[in-house]
C-alpha cells in the first residue's frame, strides 16, 4: 500500500528511527551539491550560505567571517571529516530530531562522490567481483583498485609512515655498512687505529654520510668488531684459530714459511725444550683444558726470544695487560675485562696481590675493582707470562709454591743472536707458528 500524501508531505508508515515521521517535500530536499562539492569551504560564512541555500531554511547569522576550526570540516583529497558542530547544524537545517544526534553521529557520514562511494562498497564487500565481457573490464579494474586519494586516512598515514621508516632504515643501514666495511678492512680495534688507517677518500665518504658525528658511530663499530672477535676467539681452539688467522698486520706474507718454522724449532732445541711438550702445554692453556693450571710462563734473560714467542700467539687475539704496580692500585686487573687472553711482562706478585693472582692463575672466576664503576666479574682467560726473574721472588715459600703449582714453566737461556742461535731469517709472524 502506498503512503498517503497530504499537503506536500510524505508520511512514512513505519519510521526506521524515532524522529517525526515527516520528511521534506522532494522540492525541499537538500541539493546533492552540498555533499558532492569537491572544493572545501574557505570559511564558516561560506558553509552557512551553502546550508541555507540547500535546505531553503532561514539561518541564524553566523559569527564573524573569520575562519574558525570548530566550523570547518577536515578535508582530504576527496572526502571530509565533519566535526560534530557541523553535523549538528546539518541536522537542524534538515528539521531532524536533535535528540537523536548521537545515533546520527555514529551512523551518518556525508558522501562527496557517489561513484567512488559505490566503488568503496564494492571493494569492501565479501562477494567477489566478476567481469563478463570486455566492455566492463575497465569498470571492474576500477572497482578492484584503490588509488591513494581513495584510501582511508588511517591507511594513508600508516603507509606513509611505513614507507618513510623503510627508507630511513635503508639509509641508516647503508651508513653503518660503510663504517663496518672500513673497520673490517683495516682490522681497526680502536678509534685511533681506524683514524690512522683511513685514507683521504675514506674520510670524505664518512663526512658525507655521517657528518661531524662519524667518530661516535665509528667508535661503536670498533667496539662491536672487537666483541665479535673476542667471542669467536673464546669459542675456537688455538690450532683452528691460528690456521684461519695466521697473519698479523705487519706480516710480509712470504710464499714459504719453512725457514721461519725451522728457526722456531731451533729456538726450542737450543734451550733444551721438548717441542711436543711445549706445544701441548701451551695448547691446553689456550683451550682452558687444565683444571687448576691457567698460566704459561717463559723465564730467562733479556733478548732470548721470550716476548717474541708469546707475541706470535697473541698478536691476533684480543688481549689485555696487567699493571706492575698492583700493590699500589686496586684497579690493576681492570684491563683484563672483556679480553680473550692476558699477556703479562714482568708481573709483580706481592703479599698484597697474591690472593688475586692465585684466583687468576688457577682459572677461577672472581670479582675485581673497576674505576668509577661497580665491581665486575672477571671470567677465566688464559694467562701468558714472560719474565726475567722468578715471579715469586717477593712471596713467602708457601705462597710461592701455590703460584708455581698453577703454571707451566719453561726457561729460555740462549741469547739472540749468538753462535747457537742466529737472528730470525725474516719478520716472524703467527704464520710461522705451526706444529
């Protein structure tokens, strides 16, 4: 049954909302231009004029024509987000029930372009889109595709942030890769070593990528590089590590290492040292195989090759040294933190420091003092010692026995050069140190 019409008024038999069952005559329906105009209003006065002309209703004069944010909707490329004040005025102009404004706010959204709105409904529908014939192919493609201006605002912002973040991450990674490549190429373990090794072009590239703050990034890269090397050294056996890292930074890389190997064999032979025993004990110390022995000591006069032998081993390791004034400073072991090997020359073990050395040479973990920081736990690390005199010369007999029980001892007595042992045939390197 059709609805009766009285005095240009259409009566709805069953209203879908609790507003008066009276709607304006079609001649009084708002013009679609109110919602389909693509040009955003420039002021609140213009918005009032558009609403008044569209609904044909008298309108209360608006405030001064100065634009105010509460009277303007937020306009995007092809749609707007009206603020509550604007929607309220539209409701009043349409003679709708103002008491239902909350419900209208939650369900009503002005539409600017009906074609694009229909395409939006098609794209967000669960039903599939089928195109029959070539004439409708373009329409189907338009319905499936979403241009940038048709996307939701949250999607636009999210995509912009994702693209910007991706570009930033790529640029940051390229900068880090530049410093990483330089640090690894020059095997720089400190910022000073890196600065000495950098060429003119390298510095210009760093300035261009990082600016004046390149030193901070370079220092962090050196620390990360050293930490990676240390962890690799701690988890790799001596023989395996030397076979892969057998050249120091000053090595001449000779084609044949036979002469250097024969000279090292002669060094051990003239000092009456069994080569197999020497290498076995050294390997066990470096691999932390012994239970209560954690030090390898070479004692002898000057220029007998003690430091040369130990430097061949530690040149490519992350090692730390110990101050000789241990009884005058409580931070004398601080330099051994985060190191793979401890290298000592002429250590001074006194009654004040003997207990710390017992823990260190016995392979025990213990806490040490760190300057301007809390105490830190010093983990087990191999200890290599070269000395001209007995390391226990300042200790009582009982303490001396305890210290020597934690060490493998060897003596070098033949000076270099001498009739028994000439100068090395070349610059010695870890590449000559092989069993």
